[in-house]
């Protein structure tokens, strides 16, 4: 009976997490451009591409936790669709965009590889936060034709730090090597770095007090319910909702 109930609830959970993850990856860039009449020309393709990628990543992590891996034919279909979307994005922008997204495909491939315990690696934490916190938002905000400046990274450092925090805690729940305590410790360290960033920005008058206060309130509430809950799915859902609210507070 419990297995049947879990199967029924699995799909809504996966869809919810996929939607939240995609929104988290693009919300800073969208809010950053809310006063622009130009608008991102590739937003539609990026949304579809990330929905597909996030859904398969969730499947990959769930399979990894059980010690199994997604069948190659199924992943091949995903790869073909991704390549089509990457081509459409590059067609409207520049070939550099295709190179960046191909690099993201390679990052995802490591998740599904049987030869690496990649989800148990800190490299996964950093790269996932880098792509979702910085890279995808920059793809939406740089000027076309391709015009890049490293100063564009600065607005999205908070997104990187926040996504790093929730990625690390989530990794602990999907760890095949049972590194739960290790990832919880890393989560505390990453949270400390996140607060250091916010306080430094407040002292430099780069953010306002009400945003800092709201973030602290949301963070305390999220940590309380995260520690109180014994259900891994509820924990992951809570972390993603917390990240979405925090990003909206910071970038609005």
C-alpha cells in the first residue's frame, strides 16, 4: 500500500521540483531585465531546455540514490532533444552560447555515468550552482550580438551562493555513499558564506535592510521545518521554495 501511494505521489513531486528548479535558474535574470523593453529573445527555448534538463537530473539523482542508472536509449532521446534546443538558442544568439550549453550537457552526463560518484562530489555542488546561479542568468542578460563583460557576474553572486547552499543540502539526501553528515557540515559552511555575502553587501550599501531582514526570517523558518521534517521529499520541496522566495526578495 505504501509503495502504491509513493508511486502516485512521485510524478507530482518530480513535476513540482522541476518547475521550481527551472524557475530558480532563470528568475534572477528575468527580474534583472524586468525594466528592459528588449527582453530575452531566447527565454522560451531556455525554459524548455531547462525543464527537460531538470526533470532528467531529478530522475538521475533518484536512480543514483538507489544505485541504478537511467537506460542509455532514454537518455539518448533526451540528448537529441537538447541538441535541437541548443541549436535554436545558438541560432538566435552566438555560437558561444552553444559551447556553454554543450558544457552543461557534459556536466549532466557525469550525473548519469556509472563510473563516477559525481552527486557525492563537491564538484557537482560548485558546478550546479555556477550554471544555475550565474551562467543561465547571464545568457539572458548579456547583449546580442555576443558582448560579454565579467562585471555581469556580480549581480548573480547571491544566486550562486544560495543555490550552492540548497544544492549541498539536497546532495546529502541523495548521497549513495551515505555522506549525509559531511554534506550537512558543508551546508552550514555555505550558509555562513551566504550571510557573509549579504552582510558585506549591506555594509557596502549594495542591498537594503528590509531585504536582509526578510531573508533571515525566511531562512530561520526554512531551517526549522527542514530539521523538523523526516520526509526527504518535503525537505527538498521546502529548500526549493525557500530559494525561490529568497531570490524574489533579493532581486525584486
